[in-house]
């Protein structure tokens, strides 16, 4: 058994994946045709060639454009089923999936259309592959907090369809403190809380996510390592970090993969996990992310076991489900 085969076969949870970021160019073209939409690309190769980013905003511009092909309940169902099939092949047994309702409701797509299609796929994935999952509603941080509050309001009639809320999109200039009220409201509703912090933003944003939003998990968190007191606090709290190596590489958060901070995170005792973020845009699913690190000897087999275990213990799955996966 090679290290690749061993890692591929490890039962794992994926805790940081944006469903809109799993839209492969092939499906983008299929959905464009089905919905009578003309894409600004002539071929699948041209789409892939456009996926050359120098920072987060570069990527977000093209990612929001791609999401425009998603129009009907069937589109969201097909998108999520394609992700679940791919994740199941990577031995993902539990997935906690971000979705960005505002990207769709701002284009006139009903919230129910989005959640309806995603939820139908979740039920089918569990029946078909035993792959359990939960949805995390993300607020777009470049938009006002008022818009986030309205989005949470929309979710209230289907509160049982989501397990938590998150915060994504353009980080710098949009600190967690901007969303203090909507996160307080989400906590009152019994939802889990996560936030992207310390991807491009400074350690101060991670502090705000902890102290002001009261998050249960940190998405990315890379830049926490710049602050020793913050790192110690994250270690002491046992909070899980959802790290995304290929994303970090493609968005130039790290200089190259040999500079990826994951070995330091593990050495410091942080509860790091490996995730794909936006696999259709960043060049790979969860096992590709493990392979990007093992191929250059940055982590070994024991590290991979730790990372896979962290993903299960750091998930929001019920304790019985976690126990079954460990
Ligand atoms: C995202 Cl990598 C990343 N960062 C922030 N927001 C996002 N939305 C989708 N992918
Ligand atoms: Zn992300």
C-alpha cells in the first residue's frame, strides 16, 4: 500500500468546501446550455485557462460569474450530487458544506430553490453512499450587515435545513466585527458559528472572530501563526482550523507549497484539517490536497492520520456519528 493509497482510503470529513466552488467547467457548460445562457468562454480549456489568480478578489470575481449558470432547483441538486459523488470517491464520510444564498437571491433566485436542491442531494448522498452532511449558510462579508440579517431572516422558515452560519468573500476591509449582531442572532437560534479569518486578513481578524463572533471553528486561520499569543490561545481552546492547501497556493496566500504552514500548525498542536475550499477552481478535491503535501514530503503518514482524525472530531456531526467514523 503506497502512502497515496493509504491516505485516499482514510475515512475523513470535509469541513471547508463552498458548493458554488465545486462547479466544474463541464457542468458549467451543461447548465448554461440547459438554461439558455451564453458564457463568455468558447471552450472548457478557455475556462480553465482563466483560472489563474493572484489573490482572493481575482478568484471571487470569476467565481461569482460562474455561479450565474445556477438557476433552478435541479441545477443546485446536480451541482451538489456531482460534489458528493467526487467526495465519496475520496473516502469523505461526512461533509459540512458552505453555500452563499446572497449570490443567488440577489439575482432573483428564491432561497427555497437553492436549499431545496442542495437538501435533496444531501438525502440522496446519505442513502447512496452513507455520506452524511450539513449545510452552513455563509454571509457575504463585502455586503452590509443589514443584508446578512435579511438573509438569516429568509432562512428562518427552513431553519432545520442548516447547521450553522459562516462568513466568506473579500476579507480585508470587512472584519468580523462588522457582523457582530447577525452572529449573535444566529447563536440565539442554536446555530453553529464559523468564519473565514486570517486567510488574507491579519491576526486581529481572528481575535475578532473569537471575541466578538464567538465562533466554534476557524476557516483558514493561517495568519494566526504570526501571533504567538493567538496561536497559544487556539491550541488551548482546541478550536479546529479548516485549512485549504491548494486554495492557499492558487490564491498566493503561500509563496509555494514547500512554504505551507501545515507542518508548523501540527507541531504547535493546532487542530488543523485538510479541505478543498473551491475544488473546481483550485485544482483538486480533498485527496489532491493531501497529495500536494505528501508528494513534497511536507507531512508524513502519521500527520495524515492526525489530520483525518481532526476532521472527524472537529466536525459538527452528532457524537454517535463521530464515534462511528473514528
Ligand atoms: C472563498 Cl477561498 C475563499 N475565501 C473567501 N471566500 C470564499 N468564497 C468562496 N471561496
Ligand atoms: Zn473558503
